[in-house]
């Protein structure tokens, strides 16, 4: 009997009854919660809000990073640190997600009390009542400002590189069209005059050769930078490109556009290049004779879709090609997003969404 008693004491570690055990368990749980809270407070920005987003708790890290005192944010919403960097759809999606009881994760740019900005990697967890309805939200954030600054610098360099590339394309295109192209056209006129005065097989060959050279120069000039894009805008340039594309490759393009007026030249260029690259990929890989292109634009955004019902591919197995990388960088250069939806045998959908900044919106 003595051995059994000692064995029981070893297993229970001083447990003397149900009440003592419950108290010990609660004390241990409280210590664990205190440890978790300490770890979060040391490493993360923590805020607790009610179902309407009104703040009822922030930790010291929140105050340290934002520059606000605790009493300055209590009873307010996170609009107090809103940088207005993100479009309305960004926060609309956030609220739709957490109000449905789902966890939301993303990166947010906030504004400190002193007017400077900081980035946070954010996770928002809804707390649900017995009916599955959120009654409060816990936000856990990690500051990532340095990382985002590096990314922004790299993106700025890439955007500048793209801009320089387009300027060089425009310059060379103009020189080909207005220089070499015009000289060849003058030469063709001279050959035609010569042909009216005398008959010779070599003159006919010269006519054909010079005519072919003019067509080639025009094609190269157009591929480099279509003059229509600068002179008349995005939609006329795309219609012209699509007509040439269909005639040359025999691929029918169903083009739908709901855009009126002009946008910033960099935005129009980005959209044009994305369509150009997407259709090039269709020609090379999709194995189809029909593709659809749709563009919808208003004062807030441009939405672009290029859809083919071709062979598709497995994005998990096939590496990102130069064409897809180029489209992605084009979208990023104007603060847009590119999404590729594809799978083997199911075709490919290229979708780009490009916001229109208020200060650069010149749509008429």
C-alpha cells in the first residue's frame, strides 16, 4: 500500500484533491497565457477591436511604432493610422473576409503620428460567438518597413529601367520610320519612275525588294513603339496591333473595350505591352486559333483580361518565363497586379488590374 501511495504522489505531483487540481491547472494556464502575451508584446504589434473595428486594446509595441499614446487610440478605429496608400477595394476585401469569420493576412502601409510611414505584415483573427458571428478582432502585426523600402527601391529601379527602355524604343522607332523608312520610300518612287521609262527585269526585282524592305522596317518600327500609342492612345493602338496580329498569324481575336479617353502614358504603355506579350505567348504556346481580349476602365482602375482555351500549363512545374516575368514587371511599374490562372488542358487567363492615381487621372 505504501508503494502505491508514493507512486500516486509522484504522478500527481502534490495533487490533494479535485479543487487543488483545478486551481493548479488554472494557475498553469494563466502562466502560459502570460508567457504568450509577453512573447507577443516583445515581438509584435497587437491590437484588439470590437466588431465595428473600434480599438479597445493596444500593446506597448503599437504605441512605440505608431507614435500614439494608448489613450489617443482607445475608442477610435484604425483610420487614425491610415496612410491612404491602399485603394478602397483593399480594405473592402479585408472586412468582407474577417466578417465572414475568416483569417485575413496581408501587408499594410500605415502612417505614424509624426506623418512618416511604416509597413506591417498583418494577421487579423476574428473571435466568434456561439453562433459563429465575429464579436471582436485580434490584429497581430510585424513591422517590415526596411524590407519594403528595399523592395520599393528595387521596383523604382525596374520602373526607371522600363521607362528608359520605352524612350529608347520610341527614339529608334521614329528614326527607322522617319529616317530609313522615308529614304527607302523615296528610293521606291525613283525606281517606279525609272520603270515607266524603261523595261528591265532588274527594275521589277528592285521594286519588290525595296517594297519588302519598307514593310519590314515598318514592322520593326511598330514592334519597337507604335506611333499610334503616343498620337491617338491605347485603344486605337491595340486595335491596330490586333488587326495586324490576326492577319499575320491567322488567330482570331475577340476584342472588347469599355474605355473612353486617355490615361497617363506610362499606364497606357504598360497595358499595351501586357496585351502584346500575352498574345505573343498565345501564338507560341496555346495551340489555338481564337483568343479574347477585354479591357474595362474608369476613373479608378483599368481591368484587363486575355483568355485562351488552349493547352495551358502547370504553374507549379513550369518556371516563370521571360514573357510572364515581363508582364508582371510591367504591371508592378504602374502599381498594378497581374494574375495568371491556368492548368493543363484548361487554357490560360491573364488578368491585370491597374489602379488610376488621382493625381495622374486625366481620363476625359
